[in-house]
C-alpha cells in the first residue's frame, strides 16, 4: 500500500526504509530538501491515492500539533492520520476531534525500539477506532518485528491508548535502567567483584535479569569497562514525568519509577539546594563541619567547622 | 567428569538432570531416600575418584554451613567444594578458610535461572582461585546455557565474588519486577487502556523493555488477565535485604532497589503502624476523619470525624 | 477594621471568632442559615464600607472560583478579595485577572494551623501587590500568632506566591509526618523499646526532633498507646500531589515528599495490583508460593505452591 | 551527688557544665590535660565515693568499648557505668554483660540536643534495670530540660533500649531535615516565591510544620539567604544507616528515612556510577547525546551524539 510519512529524522528515516523494504510505497516529507521525497505537504497529499494514510513522525508538542492542523486542511474525508511520535496522550483527543470534524480518521501509535528498530522492527501500541487500525494494519505489520503480530503490536484501546501505553512503557524503562545502574554501581564499589563487565555479560543468558537493556549495557561496558568516558548526567524527554503525573491522577503509588526520575533530576545538578539545607541544619544543631562553596577570595571546598573535640550525638 | 551433588530439591534435582544430560556422572545425595543416589555423605565421597568436585545445593545459612563442615571431615586434600546455593557472600570466606585448613578448595557460585534452568541453562557467577574454577569448568559448561561461555558464566573474582554478584543480580531483579509491576498497575488504573495484557504482550519484541521477566508477565496474564486470583503479598528470601545492607556499607545510594524491597515489606502488612500514626496526626491537627479499626463492639471501618463543615487547610 | 468573611465552616468559623476577639468587625456569610450573619453575598457587600476587604474561606476548586466570580459582580473598584482557602496556586492568576478587570484587588493567602489556629493563631503566607497586603494587614495581624509579625506572616511574593508557599508547606508536612510515623513503626516492631509512647514523649523537649507535630503524636499516643483503634488509611487533600507535580515542572528531586505521598496512596489500597504482579512473576520463575485471593468457592489466603523441596535461588 | 564523666569534648564538656550548674559534683576525665579534672581513670575512681556513677561520653565504637573494658577493671561492685555516647545499641548487651560479671551496673542513654543542650537541656532515652535508672536519676534530672520529667526523659526499656531509641530518633531526624530541604529547594526553583527565607520564618509560629529544626533553618537562612556559601555535601555519622539496617531486620518499610539517607550518599559523589550507566544505556538504544567526561586531551563536558535529526522516542 501507500504511506505518507512526515518527518524523516533518525526515527522517520529508518521507518521509511523499513516500510519500503516490506514492499510498500512511501512518500516522505521533511523540511530538509536533502532527505524529502516531495517539496510540500500538499505534494505529499497529491502523490497518494485516497484513502490516504499519513504517518506523522515529528517532535511531540507544538510541532506535531501544527502538523495535524495542517493535515486537517490538506487531507480529505476518509483519509487517516497516525501520530507515531512521542506525544503526550492528552494531545490525542483534541487532534482526533479536529480531524473528525473534517471526516478524517486519527490513530495514535506509540513506537518503541530506538535506532535498532530499522533492523529489529518496532514495538507498536495503537489507539483508535477498529476500522482505522485495520486500514493501517499493513503498515503496522511492516514496522513491527518478525513473529506473531501480538508480540509486537497491540490495539490498546480508543484514541489516546497508544500513547498512554507508550508513556507507561517508558516509565517502566526508567525503572529498569535505574535498577541495572544501581547494581552496576554497587559491584563497582566492592573490591570483591574484579570483573564487573564479565559478571554483567554472564547475565546475558539463563538468568532472571536477562533483557535487551542488559545486552546494551554489555555493549557499553565492552567499549569502556568502567564507563570512565561518560559523565553521570542523564536527560529526560518527558514520558517519565508524565507517568508520575498520571499516577498522581489515579492515586497509584510508583515508588520505583519516581525514584528513577528523581535520580535523573539529581544527576543534572551541580549543586543540590536541598543538600545545602541539610548541611546547614547539621551545622546549626551539631556544629558539624560544612564544606564552604568556592568563592572569589576562598579556596574551593574548604571544610569549616569546629577544630577539635568530640562531635555531637547527631548524624 | 564426576560430580558429587548434595541437595536434590527443586533446583538440585534439575541440575542433576542437566549435568547428566551433558554426559557427566553425577552422584547425588539428599536426606530423602526416594531421590538420593547414595545413603550418606561418606558414600558420596567413596563413590567419587579424587580429586572430587562436590556441589552443595542446600538452603543457605546453617544448612549450607553444616554441610561444609561435614565435608571438611569427609573429603581429602585436593578435593573441591562448590557452594551453589543462595548463601550470603559473607559465609564464603569462613567456609573457604575451614576447607583450606584441610587442603580442600572452595568455590562459591551464584546460580540464576529458577525452574527454567533445567532446559534453558543457568546463569553462573563464580568466585574462587583460578585453578579451582578450571577444575570445575566442565560442570559449569554443562550447567550454563548454550552459546558463548562468557554469556552465561563469569569468574567474578576471589572467593565470595560469586555470591556477591548473585546478591546484586537479585537486587536488580527486585527493581526490574517492581518497575513492570508499577506500569501494570498504572495501566490497570486508567480506563483508556482496554487491553492491558495485549499491550504487555506487544512489548515482547522490538521494544526497549523486552526481557525474560516481561515474557513471564505475559505468561501470567494469559492465565489471569487482571491477576484476580492472586493476593498482592510478596515474600522475600534475603538477597534484596543483603543488597541494601551492602550498599549502606559502601555508601552507595540504591533508591530503586530499596523502594522495591520496602514495597514487598508493605505488601505483607495487614495494617501499617506507620500509616496509623499519619492518620492519627491528621486527625490531631485538622480534625480529619479517621477510620476506626473494627472492634468487638463496633462496626469495622467506621469513619469517625467531624460531622460537617469545611475541612481544615491541611492535607 | 471591617472584614467580610465567606465560608463559616470549621476554619472560617474559628477565624471569625479570632478576628472578632482582636477587636475587628466581621460580617460572615455562609449558606447555612444557622451560622451566617447575612442572608446573601449582596447583603455582605452592603454591610461593609468601601474599600471592602472580603476573605473567601470555602473549599478550593470550583467553590472558590465561583465565589470569586460572584464577588467580581458584587464588589466595587477599590475593594479587595483574599482567597484564604487551600486553592492551587494556578487558580490565583485567573482570579486576580478577573477581579483586576473590575478594579478589584486580589490576594492569595495560605493559612496553616488547623483547628488549633483559633487559639494559637494561624501561620500566614500571602501573595499580592504591596498595597493590597497593606490594606489587609490588620486582619493578618489578628489571625497570626502573637509574637513578631515575621514569625507568623510573610508576604511571599506576587499573586500566587501565598498558595505556592502553602502548597510547599503541606508537602513538607507530608514528609515530616511520614518520618515520625516510620520511627514509630520501627520502635513498635522491636521488642527492646518497652515504652514507645514514653520515648516519643521524652522527645518533647531538648531533642533535635521536637516539634508541634511531635506534640500531637504524644497526644494521640496518650489516648491509644499502640493506635489500636485506628486504621492505617490516610487520605490526602491535594497539596502533596501538587507539590510533586510542581517539582516535576522544575526538575527538582523530591524523594522524601513523594515517598510520603505514595505511602498514603498505598495505605488506601485493599489489594495492590503492582504487588500482585510481583507475586505472579516470582511464581513464574521460581515456583514460589503465591497467596490465592479468596473466591466464592475457596478459602481466603490459601497458599498455593510447591508442596516440598528446596526453593529456587531467587528472591 | 557525685558524677564521674569521661570524655570532655564538645558534648561532654557542656554536660559537665550543666550538671555542675545543677549543684552536683563532677569529676571529669579527658586525655587532654588542659580540660581534665584528674590525670587518669584510676584517679577518677578514687575521687568518687561508692557507689560510683560514671558517665562515658566518648566516640562510639572502639573508643567506647575500650573505655568500658577499662572501667570493668577499675570500678567496684555496686558501681554504675552509663554510656551516653552514640553507640550502636548492639554494643550495649556485651558491655552490660562484661560489667555484670564484675557486679557493676550498666545503663545506655541516648542523648539529643547537640551544642544547644548545655542551655536548653538534653533529651534523654535510657535503657537498663530500674534500680540503675533510679541511682542515676539526679543526673538525668540535671541534664534534661526544665519541665515535666517525662517530656525530656524516658526509661525506654532494658539495656539497649536507650540507644535503640536514639538511633530511631536520629533516623527520624534525617527524614525531617530532608523534608524541609526539599521544600526549600522547590521554593528556590520557582520564580514565584520572592522571599524564601521570609516564608520559612513565617512558619515559625502557628503552622503545622513548626519545629526546632525549622528554627535552625531560619537561623541559617538569616545569615545566608540562598545558602550560597555552602556546598551540598552531607556527611552521616551512622545512626541513619543503622536505622535502615534495623528496619530490614524487622521487615519494616522506611521509604522516607531511606530516601533521606541515600540523598546524603549521593550528595558526596562527584560522579554517580549509576547515572553513568543510565546515560550509557540511553546512548545505546536511542543515540541520545551523552556528556563525555573530561580527559587529558579533551574538553570537559563535551556533548557527543548525533549531530542532527529527530531524537528517538525514548526518554
């Protein structure tokens, strides 16, 4: 079948390749002339026969919303728009409503797999009406991994359910990554485990903790056994935050996923105002030494505190 | 080669089968006559040619320690004892020292894989001297999964390193399981995701969160889509606790693994004394309603509190 | 001076008493005839001389917003509305804007102190323009505790800053309460501390943990030394949730306050879906026993699992 | 009465002053000639009439244990040793047993109050036999704050109960401090609260969060409103760690106190190995940019990653 694909960045470009390799015709649009197949969205619409299926793969938030608005004007009744980007699920109902007013269908699809998806296939979670899901099924089949459909694709529910599922997937991902990372740190901290990368590699088969993320950690450690070349600075792209916010809406306790999110926040701080406050309190009640911040006229990290004597009985 | 195997429970029995299937001779001992190959440890020793390799697979703690003490008296210089159980790594140095005094070698080996290991192979992490590791390598090769040795076996370091690695493996396992579980709960809590088991199954291939534990969750949900037949009561067998204790020794922050452990503790409480105290405090400052515990003369779960009026400004 | 006071529930009624006791004239309105001073908001406005100061003390959310809308129609340019309820700070800017269009001023004021404030005074955090703060200062002085003004009142910043400060105050409160509660539980769990209420009472003076909340815990334990009459069920009225959501906006790690919030969520669950999932996973990989939920045809809490044998090596 | 006091550091010196001010005779010993009253422990014993009460106020661990051993040789049947230091409660039973063999009594006493205790009095939690508690009561009364005895002193239980209670007290203290600190950080992160120190000071009276620790935070902020002179580096002296270890023994969930402890651990890390691992994983699956650590030949903090294109759909 034919697919219109908007956004040919790292993800979109790979997806174009994968869908084409499955034998479908893909017309891609991207503002960058060197990668686009057509010069404009209008040309993309013209290049496709009705009913058109147009997959949007651009950054979430305003870029996706404005693309949907543009498609509402360009497409025709009976066409279908799929948002495959990382939109917050709360964007889906407004997008669907706007398009519905023009007779255009809408499906939201969470896509997992990263840069490996081109070869391995992408895990897909879709939300929308059954007839829209069915219309796009050949594309879903092209994008998902080999094997039974249900192991790489789910029709999660109505519009929004796809991105909701993907949000939860990413929240889980935060927890998984942090769990491995904590174990790595503890082994690094002990003199007993002399071959930390070897132990982690030995978990690749047979163990309870084997996973694709573990395989990636093995890869990373094979290049840099102590990760000496990296800073412990971890960004986030929003889904972990949304997961916690959603949990708060539903009064669901998420101690692990929230801890993983907060560890990322903390990783980006040069100085923690909170820990300054704790240091200040310890100094106040116990005369505990504090580290003075570097100043123009002072040496960095000087320890100021009582010069001698038994400490207080507080910790 | 020959292997003496002590402990033929679920794990040990399976391991006997797997090692035999690899072509080795296994002499197993267990106090239960219906499963044992020999009537006593002494007979086990007699049935093996020197240098003997004897694998201990009995419950950790005193059962393992007393087995090692018995072997110290029965085995001969040059023999080798492997503790493959779930011992705390701090037991390994005393065990090794005791045996070393008799000229007997000692290796600790963490074993992962559960009841699936018989068919899939077991992930193995061993600690000990290189010559002892080498002596037992045919057994390790029989037990570990097919594939490159380093993907299912590691010589982690000196005595203790094997169980230390296994302890960390299990700590990570706690975090992984809790991460999936939190995601499951959040999806169950939202009306949007209509097919939670389907979404989780769709993560089986291609996604970032795919793993063996995920496959097991898919299995569990295929039988019981909402886990309605289970109580949310989760035991623990110690390794998670040891992981946190070890982290405290090394001042390593483990927010995720500790949260997973504490969630298990909480799951086993009918009533939380801590939350009673919070409820009492809210009642004290704000006149917030509290739930009265059931008593002989009262209805269970009655709500006691102010009969009307705007609440306080506290939460 | 004169004060209009809308909402004469537990908080508002007490505040009317306290402001009157300070020598001011208070005209209160409440829909309940038995407590109101005037039959309608219009009558309240008529009873006050311009410039009027009207304090709104009704439940947050729509009740407060609709009261502000009504006052926008009833009051006159130069008058001042103070929202002293527990509104989310994001409501303040829209409220202020609506009133500003009519020439009416707006101040948001966080109020802490619960049912004890009538006698002890209330801690106050106000947001708004300096001239509005000044206009209401006699009321703030009447409501706040005796002592230096700055120890019971702050002009926190512009509109919204008062409720923001109160939100953070309540978030901290969650953390404080949970910290005491955890300590209480740990002492209750140990046989060593024979007089837990006595120990907690002994913290009342001189110690680092002395506080008003501690005093309240002493009160609660004096009535019920083991809190046997309470259920460990803890509600929340929103500020803790907002605190976490705000932290997420600013990428501020709040591990303690979030843990306190999640402990409340968990306290309200009869069954934890997450812990069911963890139990299911343990059963899957290790054959660990699970507790079967009670069913129509089965006994509650039956333990199902392998009838014998050594367990797996997983926790 | 007479008191022997060993250890005249910051705490011990202040306590000597306070007990003397209450009219008792104190004979102090310290290895530092400039502060000691007697040249040796033997002289201390000689200077006191039987039955002697000797208070040990030296660093916990080996210094305290060796002092108790020395006293076992020097004191006489009927005398009493009080360990008022910050010993782990597990040291108390061995100490008591050793002394009991010589007919000497033993009491453990947790002491809270820091450098302020000299003037405010110390909160005291004692463990031991009733007759020993009674013998030392005049000293407890001298040390504790003015007011009812039960508000500053508790006989918590048998030997060990005093230090256990103090351990829990300090664990709670960690949680309280972290709760305030998180609130401080969140207000600092928002542009809305223009006067953070003012808001915190306004919590001093009337509010639910008022406490002595809050007063200390007000003090600290009055000198340095943004704590700009401090580093966010927080040490710990062990009681928080013991609290978590004890909770693990009793399967008590302590999410808040553990989070506070781990925040301290993290505050002392220049680089987090765990967060390096998370960064490595994100880079592996999504091609997310990572920060390269500074090296001899490279610029610090360079960002390495894909030069352009839409990111992956992972966070």
